[in-house]
C-alpha cells in the first residue's frame, strides 16, 4: 500500500484523487472513486445550492469515505459555501479565482480542509498565504481549464519546494502507475487524475466523448481559447476536432467575441441539471449523456494522457491498476536501483 501524508490525513487507501470535472464528476462517479479507496471530487459548476446539497447527500448515502467539492468561485455564491459548511464536506477545492476570505473562514469553522489548484509558483505562494491545507500543481498537459506556466514534472518540484510542509498533489498527464510513481518521486503526496477517469463506466460523459478519448493519440489535444462564452478568456485543453483545427493558432482573442449570441449557429441540444437548452457554436460545456448534436463542434476536454487511455474500465479498476503498478515500480525498479 502506498502511504503518504494525504492518505494518512484523509484516511485513504490510495493517493489518487479524481478531478472534479464539471458536469462529468457526478455523485455516482464520486462515490465509486471514494469507495475504491481514493477520493472522488464533485464537479459543481452551474449547480444551484439546492442541487449541490442533494448531490452531497446522494454521495454520502453511497459512501462513508471522504470526498471533495470542486468550486470555481465565479460560478458559486455564499449560499453554495454555506451548503458545504452545513453538510460538513471533507475538502473544498478552489480553482481559477481567489475565494472570498469569509468563505474560507466559514468552511474552516466546520473543519473543512481547503485545497487550491495552481498553475505557477506565484499562484502557489498566494494560496499558501491564504492558508491552503494542500496545493494541486496543475501542469500544462492537463485537460480542461488550464493556465499552467510549465509541464507537470517541471512545475511540480518547484511548487513542492515553495510549499514547505504543505502537501502538494500532482495534476496533468498522469494516467497510469508510471505517472503516479514519478509524481511521488518528485515530492507529490497524491495525484489528481481527470482524463483517465473520464474513460470510466461511472463518469457522466457521452459514450461518443468517451470513444474519442479512448482512440486519441498523445499529440491529439491542444490548449486554446476556442470555447467558452460561459467562461470567457479561459484557456482549455481538449481534443482536436474540426472546430479546434479551424481556429487553433488564431484563437486569441477568442472567436466567439467576434459574433453576438444571435449570430452563432445551433450545434446541439443539451439538458444540464434539469434545464434543456440549445447549444450554440463555441459552447464550452462538454457532452454528457444528455447532449446530442455535432461532436466536431463541441468542447471535448481532455489532457495529453489520452495517449495512455485506451480501455474503458470501472473507476475502481482504474484506481487499483494505477496504484498496484505504481507500488510495483517503486518496490521493484526504483528500490532495486539502490542495491
């Protein structure tokens, strides 16, 4: 068993955290990861406070293990924070925007741990000043919203050095035991995994989205500003499809800024948290099972680890395979080098 400060502090069997992928990391997925010995994290973007409370209660009914809540402050309110506080969640993960000080104070009243995802040493230092209990160092390989200044295995040790005694979790490009072992060797206390878990049976992603993840090669993602009127001026990494290929390299300023909403064509239909709507071109919402339309026009968020993601498995199978392989590498290869 791989023991780290993160596994010891949170009572985990494995140092693996499933990324709080918006619209994809829903209660069934979160509880599956936590029940397998890692930590699932709920993606909360566009949830109402009542929907957030219901999701937390659904997860808690399915697992007695710790889980986290992923929060992007611009999509959240004090009511969302109050739900997390009254429901006594184990971990609140903040990303992209700086959370209000009063939010942090309220969460700490309930002994909720505060994690902050960072893409630079400067962001790490700011999070430490705010009292973060752990840092997630996201490298440029990572899928989804990404503003990292360097690749994971360059950024990670620099953040570890800056963090001192604060635990650091590695994110970006990690999809198997080799990546877990490498991250731990560079000072990480756990890994944060999105793309590999996206290709799990429990992930709430459209089957066509999963199929494209499984067939993509390592060089078939790009970081760009193509998508996102809902989240403007935020770079993302995702699969290259027709729309990305059309705009990649000439996407700053983002193409959606050149047109009004009425000018954008409809590329699909979606239902998110019970609300149905037409998806317009450049929408940044990834396809769930409740989405239909032209996948060559959709945001297919994914990291460079698609090149290592080749088989659909359950979340538990993925987690056990990653940790078993990492342990074998550490015990067999790395320790063997010292004899």
